[in-house]
């Protein structure tokens, strides 16, 4: 074990401070007159809003391609656009720590309605210590892991489970109707179409994962608790709630022991996060690596190929089936 500790520790140090890659989607960053302008904070919300809103809205996704959501803070132009918009949609549950100060910075005559789209999701609390959130110039923490009075942290990765995503989509639909009741019928119709796809995805995950013999997954970033809870899996993570949270050498040693003891054959990594630690753990334990995508955004190639929440989640399911056989 000491030998493993020494071999893993240099890679752990190298991983500290690694920048994550593309996260977001292309959208016009200009307010459009005559449309319901909707500002979204990151990719899944943007996708659901555009699907439900259709031609009745103009959506602006704040996070551009190449920016990772956990450490991002808004620019002055984002404040200008949001002040002129009708609706501001954010995940909440501690994902966007900059939101309270951002909303206070909006023009005093702004009529934008802010909606926390994770409201109503049965949130997961963890004692995971995430001390690597970043703050902006005003001291506002933009990292993960909103802490409660009893020292627990909220896991914000609600959208990774289709069950939770369904609640989020309904919140988005209700918010659109509240600011634009004239197009209620269209919003309801398109929401129902999206809800049917999410329910079908949920049913597929339930049916396919329930019949697999193994239930333990090892992931690079602790982003899959909602998926694990809803489909009977157990998540073991190399890094914490924030994907740049630094793992301890002892944690890696213990995780390597778990991989061997539980006969785990695959270590999951993310395309938007460095795979160095996942590959090192796989090499030390004789495991292979596979992608498990937290769907926080699209890479440039995924965007070019027309990928979306559903195609990425389908790929996740196929990789889970392979790993858990």
C-alpha cells in the first residue's frame, strides 16, 4: 500500500489546478426585442429551456464553450443582458455561488424573474468537504458544496438523473408560463414532449440497470449521486463535489483497495476533466477506463455532432451496462 501511495501521489499533485475544458452551448449573446429573453447559467438548463420555449423565446446561455461551470463568474455584459431579460434560470443547490450577488447587481428597474430550477428535487446532502471553491473579487464563493448549519454540503448535480431532470423541466415550463402566459399552450405542449422523453429515459435506466449483477462504480468526480440513488448504484469518487477538489493520497490508496476488493473492472472518467488520476488508478488495479459524462456541457466535437442531453445519457447507460456486467 505504501508503494501505491508513493506512485499515486505525484499524479495527484499534477492534477491539482488542472483546467477543465469546454462546457456550454452556442447562443446569441444579444437581447432580442419582441421575444421572451431567457438567461440560463449552464448547458442542461439551456437545452431544456430551448426545447420547451421553442420559437417563443430567445435563450442566452451565460457559459460559453471552453468555460467550466463550477468556477465561473459573470461578466459585466451578463449583468446588462440579464437586467433586460424576462427570465433568469439557474440550477441552485449550491452550483452557482455567484447568483445572490449577481442578482443584487442588476439594474434597479429590471423586471427579470429568477428561478431556481432544482426546487422540488429531493436534494442529497453529504459530509464531503470541498475546500476548493473559488471566489470572485467581491468574496462571493462560486464553488460547489453549499454548506448547511450542521456542516453538511448540498450536492448540486441534480440534472444527472432523469428523475430529477423531469422536476427541473417542469419548473422551467412553469416559469415560462408565468412570464409569458399568452404562449402557455405551446409551452405545455413542448414540455409534455420533453417530459415523455425524460420518462422514457428514466424507464430505460431503471430496466437496464436493475438486471445488472454489479452496482459499484468508481468515478473521477463526485457528480453521480443522484444517478446512483435513483438507480440502485453506489458511487466511489476520486475527487469531490468540485472536479478540481484535491484528493488525498490516503483516499486514493483506499479507493484502490475498494476497486480490488469489489472486483471493479472499469474506472470512469469525464471528457471535460483530466483523466490522469483515473488512468493511474486503473493501471494500479488492473482496471480499464470508460467515460461517464455528468452532462455539464458539450465539447466542441459533441456540439458539432449534434449531441445533447439525451444522446449523452444514452452513452452513459451503454457504458454503465458494459462496466457492471
